[in-house]
C-alpha cells in the first residue's frame, strides 16, 4: 500500500501522581487509605485513577450553604472557560454534584451520611496546560 507504514507504532506514556497535601482542603475532607491518585498520559491528558474523600467530622453536608465545597486543586485544564461538571454517588448512595473550574479547582456538593461514607471522584478526562500547573489559589491549610 502506498503511504501506509504498518511498522510505525506509537506508545503512550503514563505517569501516576498523588495529590499533594497542600492541594487538598484538609479542613473539610481527607483521603481514604491514600486513595489520591490520578494519571497524566502523554504529558497533558489527565485521567482519574482513584481519588476517595471522606468528610472531616463524619456525617454532614459539604458544599452549598453549609460549608465550602472546594476540596482539591488539580492540574489546570487547557482552554476551559467555565467548568467541567458531573455527578457521582457516595458509597452510601448519596448524590454529589462535582465541578472542576477552568483554573483547576475542584468543588463538590452533597451530604455524607456516616463516618465511613466516602465519595469517589471520577472526573471526566481532560487536556491540561503544559507544562502542568496547579493553581496557586485557594491556599489550603495555612496555620
């Protein structure tokens, strides 16, 4: 066949990252058993692997008028002018609304119904700015 080379194969590169402590709002949420990983494929495709959060203090509302729902800072999306939004359920079946801003700030809104209720964050894969950058604000966990 003309113009076709069957011997050229491209290989994807994947790097797994853990969310750093300074990028989680530990006043409101915490990781479950170090479940805080995401992958970056080919330098800028961000994919959720295993991010599980519980509410500090156990049962209660997170987000909305009860408390701030800003929980994580992720790599900044490329050319997102609004938000990337989705819904998920907690381990006890409670509905959570999630949104990742164009600045890379993740907020969730929902109710945890026990100390062991957790929400698994499976954001839609997105293209991040390169080189990867984590937003400077909000600033979490300043003594």
